[in-house]
C-alpha cells in the first residue's frame, strides 16, 4: 500500500507520542518533529507507511538514546494476554470449529497496537477482543486456509505485536507446528514483537522463530535480511498479521493470508471495509 | 496562545480538507501538502495557530485559483441559523435572564466551524446548540459583562464564523447597539464571517460593521489594518468570539470577554477545561 497524504497526521501523532515517551524535554520533541517534517519534504509517497514509521522511531532512538521505548508496554501486554490464555484456550478447544475460533482470536489480538492512537486500556482491549471473536469470517477463505495449512510444506507466520503474539500462539498450536516458522521483527519498533517476546511467552518452545533482520513496523522486503528473504522464497504459504505487514507485503506477489484489524481509516478505505473491521483475506 | 506540536496534525488535516474541496486532482493535494510541510520546517512555534491557518488557506487559494472555497457552506449555515432565529429569539426574550440566554446561544453557535474537523451535519449542529444553551455560565463574569456593556462607551464585537453570526445578532440586539462595532474578517478564510455574511443576515441594518483588514482565521494584530487597530485602541470593551480570536488575542492586553466552544483538545488543555466545554471568561 502506498502512503496517502492522510497518513501524515498519523506520522506526526506517532512522533509526538514516542517523543513524549522517551523524554520530558520539549526541545527533544521539537527536534524529533523537525526531523519528521524534514523527511516528509522529500518523501516518496509510493513507499509503504511502515518505511516512514521506521524512520520516526529510529530518529526518536537516535535523539534520545532510548533503545526500546515500549519495553514496559510490551511486557505488560504479554502478561495481560497470558493471563487470558487459559480462558481462551478452553473456548477455542470447546468450539465447534477450533481453527475458525482461533483465527478470530488471533485477529482480535491485533488490536494491541501502540502505533495507531487507540486507547490501550486493559478493560477496553478485553472488551474489544470479546466483541471481535463473535464476528463472522469469510468461509471461502477459511476453507482455503485449512486446505493450505494441511497441504503446504513450509509455512511462514509473520507476527505483529507483543501481547497479540499470545493469541497467535493459540492459533499456531492448532496448525502443524513442524512446518511453521514464526517471523518476528529484527529490532525494536513500537510494541512490535521481537525474539525476546517470543521467548517470554514460550513460543520458541513449540515452533521455530526467526527475525526478519529489520526494525520497520512491517516487512519492508528491501530492508530485510537475506535469511528471511530466502525463507520467504522457499515457503508455500504465508500468514501475515496486522496492518504493517499488510501495508508492506500487499503487492509482494507471495501467497499470503492476511489477518488484521483495519484500525486506521486510510487502510480501511484502501481495502474497502469499515474502520475497525476484521480482515481475513488472501 | 503559541502553536503546540499537537497543532501540526490539525494543520495537515485542514490542508487535506481544503485541498480536496478546491480540487479533485491528487497532484494539487500533494502540492499543497508540500507547501505546508515546507512552511512547518522553519515555523516559529511562538506564533499563534491562526498564523499557520492563514498560510494553509492562502496556499490553497494560490494553487487552485479558488478564492472562497467555503462560500457554499457559509451561505448554507447563514440560512440554517436564520431558520432557527425566530424560535431562539422567542426563547431568549421569554427567558428569566435574556442576556445570559443570548450569551449561551452565541457561544453554542460557535460550533459552526469547518476548521476543526467536526461533523457539520445540520442535525448534529442543532442538537449540539440545544445542549450547549442548557449549560451553566460563570455568574461573576456575567455580572461584569452586564456592567461593562452598560458603562462602556465603545464596544468591539469580534465575530468568528458564518452561521454563528446569526446567534451573535441575537445577543447584540440585547446590548446598546449604538456603542457596538462588529468586526468581521478582511478576506475569505475557511467559513469565517465576512462583510457579505453580515449584510446577508441583516446585521449591517442594526449595527456598524467593519473588517479587520486581514484574512487570518483569528485576529493577528500584526496583519490587521490601521483602521481596525485604531478602533481596538479606542474601545473600552471587546467581545471576541471563537478559538481563532482567543488564540490570537489572548495575550494582547486589551479588556476582552472571550466567548467560545473549546473545540480542540490542545486549546482545551491550554486553558484547563474539558474539550467541548463552553468558555466565557475575561
């Protein structure tokens, strides 16, 4: 997905939010904003939004020296989701269609995202997840998903955020784990999932986990490691979570099932759904 | 009020909105956004937000050639408010305290503003106005307002938006009209009130109306005409409507009663009220 001019206000809001997170000093905030504005002057709007996202958080890091601004939030949401795990695991296994239920949960967990300006209050997140898992799912795509997870030799599961990864684990446990490699980010970016999160929530105990060699809030192929690109080239089926992965992989040509919440109005309009909708499409 | 970094997303949104209003051509939208981003690079954040506002709409005009993008909306809201005039006029005159009721109505009319990104749906505006007129008003400021309108020799009433001006008329009719000079903008800017609107709604029939010689969405004194600045210097009491006038005149040192809705979160935080509150202060 290209960057729309409507994305700019969101970039600015992200810069202000991370700026205030890494420093109380207004000079630091202005310095960061000026960097972002400078970059926007010559920005190529054909690039996907995660490319600009990477720049914003990289600048926040360079200016402030804070390497992992959302460390606390990631730990907090890994813990929050882990506390819900047993309840939802039971709900999934007792469901008439466990895979369907687990896909809905994995999508609903995508609401845990500090990059979109939504409230990250635990109660609101909990309520949102419970609402989302009651939503309908496209049966044609679901059938394809089940057939391909059975027939594929290699599956890449590109994860998105900390906390959310616990819900991904619920889904992954229902799939043939030996075929699956989970991909996390190669560096700190917003509350996106890293290897540390995968270890912390026990995902590395059940499945192979690699990182993509880059710290964009998505999968910007030009920036990813050769190891990841090779894994992608050798895979039959990709499951990609979240907006950032969608925005950066939409036109990549791979066989990808996208699972996400359309959290922002620009993306929702781009793919023709209502903002807040669950998206499950190939 | 200085410009906060939080104002930037709003500037961008305003540029996108007016860009799409004056042209369907994406190249025009990008050209305008680039102008705004360029200006932000060297922007002096000690200036008040209306200074940037003026720049955005001026650039939209220069790029597109459309002189008065909100002409239709201004006519529409003058008509909409005029349709409500009789009903509210009766409510005011039958009220136990007509001036108090009229002040609340004048403030409630301030919701008619195309610069703040709120819905300008007639039904929502109507509902919002009816809610606002039931709100409490600071009695100390009200007493001062009544005393000063009685004792002042010259009163300047600096208006804000088309449509809203009909509600201002309701208040002005209760005051000593011979002492009052109403000030409108000196050029087209968003849906801000101009001389044509004052004529259209019959305000010029009951009171002297001048313009301030500038087309900022506020009263940026450095840019206003000598005629207006002289009138301001000779006045005993100023009544200033809306956010733009507040932002640009807050620290001007004149004896000003501000009447506005705190429509944006930045201004609300700046003056310590909840967003959406009515503001009536000296």
